[in-house]
């Protein structure tokens, strides 16, 4: 039955469990970056496995979009309870402070390690690197090897930054919607839960928008929006759409009302497409997806189908089988945000350490992934024991 926006609902623990699973997938994805995908990474390693490139392409199709969906679902309730200003202050504290601190410490440290290890320039102190190269106050070398000048970037913290922006945009949309409702003198009607036709139409429309954007901005091309917001235009439509879908799912109680047959049908379809990508090895097309060509259009459609199908399917699956918590899963759910923030330097440090081993690519990846998941989780759990850090993280 439809629950009105103001109604009290039980907390959905399976969304916590889904969020933890997706964040651990992020850790695994970054562990694979040194051994599979051909795009830029903090560590150079000569060992490569095509399966890891495909793993990155398939995971990238849906993982972050699902995180944006869950984040969108969890936004309206605190916004309604705290009001616009209270919600904004909370978002700025919980998202803005960790973003600024991480961008000022974690990312420049990683970029400095890359600079000193791979670029071949004369030795430079970290403070000088920070000012001249990372912030760009020095002169760009004539033989600069990139990927951008200056080295200023936000790494994996882009997600936190984008989520903060979308949360604030939600407040603006909420204010406009309330104004429109007062002008019309009637509440917005309840939206029916999406069925097969609605999901198919959403998939086609999202693929068309994404392909149009990718004519100019290929996958893994990052641009500064308003000179500060780090965004990947090729996937921005997915992220915005899934965040908005999460908000609508909360307002109209879609998750509770989504029929199992719809969810599992789309899960099976998404799994079949992902399996076909692995079997055929076509996931490598991800790394060249861009421009007005058939290959880009084909991969964009395949990726969007996986995004929507696996998103709907995993939400249904976790709703049915991952509804509870034990002590460990509760602690991991509380620490999932911290795991996301701190995992990258742990992954990169392990990849540097494993460059001196003779392990094949798959074995090195497996070792880095397993240790990084355990170490990131343990560090996050320990960090949240510090009262000051716990109040923010």
C-alpha cells in the first residue's frame, strides 16, 4: 500500500547491506586497476589479465549508480525531519568536511608517490610538490606526462563531492515542488511502481542521453564543473537519474511494492548480459567508448541495460534475502562511509608492495583485494571509536 511522504516507515536494513556490498566492490575494483584496465592508475604494473579489465567494465556499469540510488532514497526522510537548513548543515558536515580533508591529504600524498616513482623528474620535497605541482603554482614542465596539469584532482572522493551537490540540488527541487503544490492547491499524485514497460523505456531513454553525451565526452574523461566539481559526463546521466529514482522510490514506496517477478526478471536479464560480456570479452570496448560511432552506441546500450537490470534485480534480491543485521554487519554498515574514504591509500600501498613479487596478475589482484577489504574494514571500525571522528564519519 502507498505510504504518504510523512508516514513513518521501518528502517530498511537491506539497503545498508546493499551499500556495504557496493562499497566493498569499489575496493575490489580499485584493487584490479593495476592489473587489468589500460586507463591511468597510481601504480604501474606489467602484469595484466583481460578478465580484470572486463570485471572493471561490468562493475562500473552499475556499482556507483546503485550507491547514488541508495543515497537518494535516504535523503528525503532527514530533509523532512530536520528542515532544509538543518539537513544542509548536516550534509556539509558529514560530506563536506571529509571531502575537504581527504582532498587536502590523501589525494596529494598518492599523487606525490606517483610523481616521484614514475615521472622521472629531479627529487622534490612534498611541500614544494604540493604547491608547485599539485596546486599548479609552479610552471608546467615542457615534457609533462599528465594525465592533467596541475595534478590537482579528487580521486575517489568525487563521489562524496557529487553526492553533496545532488543533496543540495534536492533541497532546491523540494522547495520548488512545494511551491508548485501550493499554487496548484493539491498534492502530487502517487506514482505507480515501475513495471517492465516503464523500466524498458527508462533504459532506452537513459542510454540515448548517455550516448549523446559520450559523442563529446568518452568514458573516463573527467571535467571540472564550475572549476571545482569533478565529474565524469559520460556517466553523469546515470548517476543523476538513479539519485532521482531513489528519491521517488522513497516518496512513493516503490521498494516495498516492487513485484518479485519484475525484480528477478531484470536480475536474470542483467546477469545474462554481464555473463555474455565476460564470455565474449567485449568489456574491453568500455575503454574506447566515445564518439559518434556504432561501437560507442552498442557499449552504451549494453552498459545501460546492465545498470538498470542489475540495479533493479539487486534491490529485489537484497530486499528478500538480506533484511537483517548481526553485530558485524551492523558495524560495517555504520562504517561503510569510512571504508570508502580510507580504502584507496591502503589499496595503492598494497599494489606498490606487490610490484616486487613474482605472482601472476590474478593472484596479485586476489591478494591485494582480500587484504585491502580486511584492512580497510578494520581501520574504519577502529576510526569510529574516536568520538570526534565518529561524529563526522
